[in-house]
């Protein structure tokens, strides 16, 4: 019995069961059932039954599972979480450092001491480190950038200078350039359109972009596309500095000299080792020569503090920036170019460094060939207490908890694999190389991949495959929020209602399941969901966090975390409880708990977004063309300011979404049919139904990949080509529209429609088997 059943809920559930019976009768009679009714009914029934019996379990197996899960959730201890963090973040542990290897060996030793089978898998990958970094303002005044984060007396690990990586962006090319500076705001494609309207070119310039909005790797990429010859990225106090709170060490926010290190690899093309795209970086792997590597930047790029950026900004003249471009520094922001002129010289050691992935296996007793996989990275940019140890430490507690249960007689039905990845920070290296090496096995055996990265305080958050949305909601209803003692599901729902507006608020109140977001990129799930089509989730707590002002600096350490973040590790414990419960429930179920009516509903909303995008884009271009004809821009041109009016653009064609609409309806029908068949079968299924369900994310992939980036095979989810971490759903179609490549749209629509039809066919087959049993 779950503790969350309210009288209103069980009333609703009765209504919904009656509605399902009605619906089935209607369908038998050949009636066309409206989409909204179909999905609402199916969604509610899924939720209703999990109240008494876990989805995918018989009443007996459910009772047993619930008992084991309860035992498990009592095991994680905040004190152990704290000690794991102290140990793992005691010294800098980036790729190739002595302590990175030491940590991997320590994790293996811990796992073995608990009786688990753990070992290290090693790969060699390209990992550049700085040899020379110079940034100086040469005109109109001289200033040499410090490029240093000073140790603080109060923070005991901030003085480990000999082991700290300098501040830099990994996978920048070498360069030695001198040029006038242009301030480009966040450096997004829209910012360059604005610059163009202001008559400012970055051709031959060094751009100064602030962190924020887009992923950092996008900034040099778009700058180079516009002819810039160098790129500096600084942390404006508007994003993560004094505007948001006291600065470190008095508070958690970024101090004047704090710098955000980070990768600028072109990961939207392919992540992982730049020299072995698509294959594991094993000793015998063929390596691309450096001249053929596609994921290095095209121009030199370096991150700086706002202390080092301020002299540049102070010495820019030209137009005032648009209001939204103003940062938090006490100066007037101008665009430039110049008179500030910068000399930037960067040289790197382009060495190959070893990675140490820790792989822990608990063999399944019934279905050893079905794998449930969990991962969090262990490498950091420096001491990495928040990123990644606040996630890796709970992951270790999860593994210890499962080891305890094994001693008490618990036997998971499926094989459980715990991974502690190396090399996430530079470019998802450890997870990508491991998964590429084991790609064929993973395609056959992987049930799901569950990721976490850093963890904070606040609300439970999950993004991932929507076939796991209903399952995720079920787990959330069994985890207690450490602060309020309500379930994390209830707390997330109420928070959503308080923040939501209009339709969103109404939907939150009416929809049985909370929606989960889609996955872009930015952590180790990428290769699983985007390349291999393994259903994935990314989980963690946040929203009441300290703010991220330590991110990727030497101050992201034990002192910072234990003073300003989850200081009593209450949410670390909650993450261990959540992750472990997910793993156990996936490993022990009789029928894999994928549920497709939520997936169909989500696809339907994406389709609505795409249609709206196309209509809005057409209307905007039409309106602007008519304003140009009417002389609006001529009338508004201020002769004292430089302003370039936009040119007329061809009107986009009307697009034919019909194949996608038909396929989406087919999926909706098949998903509801599968739900009904599963209910009729009493929630039980044969092994071959599970074999089909295991492929349900795989069929959403296409080995042809996305346009210009074949490594990305999932046709529903991908990181945006121009957003980096930010997701683009139905990316082939969406990006073709956004980037005005309308000629591609028909082909992309056809591919997605085919994938959705394959999913519908798979579900029809599964439903048929359930019925024939
Ligand atoms: Zn991380």
C-alpha cells in the first residue's frame, strides 16, 4: 500500500477504470476515440494500479519488492556521504592526474570490501592541457591578465597549486592573435543578428562573450562562423557573482578572480575522444590524424574572470549595448569594436591521457542478459566536490546498500551495472568510449541507463525518455523529502503548481503524472540515449541550491560544499535512496515498466510545437517584409546612430506535417492498446514481450543519424546544434525549420514518422502477444 492515496484520487481512479471499460467497448465497435480521452484514461489507469501493485509486478512479487526496497532505503548514511566526499575531493582529480587514478582505485577497493565485483576499464584519449596562456590588453592602455585563482586561507584545499589545472578551455586550438575586441553578449546566433543590425562586424576581431544562456562550446563556434579570430569567455557577476549573493568565502557566489574552466569540444557533432569517433578508444583503435579531427574549436578560446574582463569592457566604445546585454559590472557596456585591443596567445600539449572507468557488476539471477545501468562521473576539473562528487558519493552509497541486501539474501532478477566514469568534464570521454566499445552488447542487453551528476538541495528533478515518465513518477511517490517529510513527488507537484501559470497550472492539477523534461547533453547519458537508443534518465535534487558560483573553479571543494550546499547531506541521502530504488525496481520487475501513453502524449505536444514554430516563423517573416516595404525601418533610422535595416527574406513554404500527425496518432492508438492489453493480462507478460520492450527506445533511432552529425541517432531527442546542452526535440525537423533549411523538412518528417510507426508496430506486436497468452 502506498501512502499517497487520497479519497479524491481513489474516486478518480474508479471513474477512470469505468472509462477504460467504456473505451474498450467503443473501440470494439469501431468508434473513433478522441485523443484527449484516450490518453487521459490510459494515463490514469497506469497510475491507479501502481497504488496497490508496482507496475510490472504481480501482487506477490510487488509485496516482496516493496519490502526489499524499504530495507534498502534505510541503509544510506549522511556521515558516509560526507566521508566519501572528503576522500574523493581531497586533491585535484582531473583526467591524467595522479589522484584521478587513485580515486578510481579507491572506489574499486571500497566496492570489493563490500563484496562486489569491481574493476577498472582503461582507455587512452586526447586530452589537451595548457603549455602557455597569455592575454594582454595592448591598447589603449596596458593590462596583463592574471589568469590565476588565488588560494584562500580559510579554504584548506584551495592552495594545492602544483596539482591544479590552470584556468583554460579544453580542446581550444593553439593560436597567437592580436585584434580589437567586440562584446557579443552570450555569443548566441541571435546576438550576432543583433550586431549585424547595429552595423558591427566581428570579422577579424577577438570577441568577448559572457558565460550563460548557451553552452560555452557554442560561443567560439558561432564566433568563428562570423569571422572572429579569437574568443574570450568571462563570468559576469550578473550570472553567478555578487548580484545573487555574497561572494566566496563569505557566501557561495563567484569571487572577482574565480574562473569557470570547461570543455569547448564541439560535442553536438560527436562527444568522446576526438580521434576515435564512433568507436572505443582501445589500444588497437584506428586514430584520426589531428588534421581530420572535427571537434576542436576553429579559433583560440580562453575563459577569464570578471576581474580580468573589466579592463577590456572599460575600454570599449562604439554603440551602447541593448538593454538585455548589460551585465552586473559597475560600468557602461559598449559593443566596440575597440579601442580595446587584445593579444591572446595559447599553446597546448595535445597529449593522449589514460581514463579509468570503474565498472561494478551484480549478475542477475533470472535474466542475466538484461542490464540495468547506473552512472555518475568521478573526475573533476579541480577538487570537484559539487561536480561530480556530490553525485558520485551517493552512487557509492547506493552500491553499498545493494551489497548489504545481497548479504541478506536479495537477488536481483536482472544484471545491475554501476559505473563511475572518468573524463566526463573534458567531453564525456569515459562513458562515450566505454559505450562505443561495448555498443553491440549494449544494443542487445541494455534495459535503461540512469545518470546523475552533481547534486544539490531542493526538488527532485528528472529528465529522460518519456517511456519511463510514469515509472519515474511511481518511484517519486515512495521517496520522502528530507525537509518537509512529504513525498518528493508531492513536493515537486506543489512547487510546479505554485510556479506554473495558466494552462500549465491546470495541467499539473489534472494530469496524473508529472511531466519529465527531455534530455539534451551535458552529462554521461548522452552516448546511451542519443547514440545507442538506450532509454535513459538523468536524476538529481536542486532548486534550493547555493547558486553555482563555484562551478568548475578551485573553490568547488569540500569547504565550499559543506558550508553552502547540502551541508548535512540530507539530499545526498535522498539521491542514494532514489537512485537505488530505481535500479532495484527496474532489475526485479516481471514486465519492464515502460509505459507509452505518456510518450505518445509528449510526442503529440512536440508536434504541436513544431507546427506553431512553422506558422510563427512564416508570420514573422511576412510581417517584417511588409514593414520593410512600408518604410518602417527608414522612418525609424536615427541619423546619429548606425543602424542597418534587415533585408527582405523569402517567405517560408507551408510545410506538410501530415505524415508526422498520422504516425503520432498511430502511436497514441498503439500505446493505449498496449496499456489495455497489459491490464487484461493482469500485468503479466512472457519473456518475449520483455525482449520487445527492451528495444522500444532503439526503434526511435536511425543509423543515418541527424543531418551533418551522424553520431546522433535518436530522432526524438538531441542536444541543439546551436544550444549545446539545451535539448532539441524531434531535432531533424525542428532544426531544419529554425535554420531555414526548408528543403530538408519533408525528408526529416518522413524519417521521424517512420520511427514512430515502428514504435507503434512494436507495441501492437507486444499487445497481440499479451492478448494471445
Ligand atoms: Zn559533472
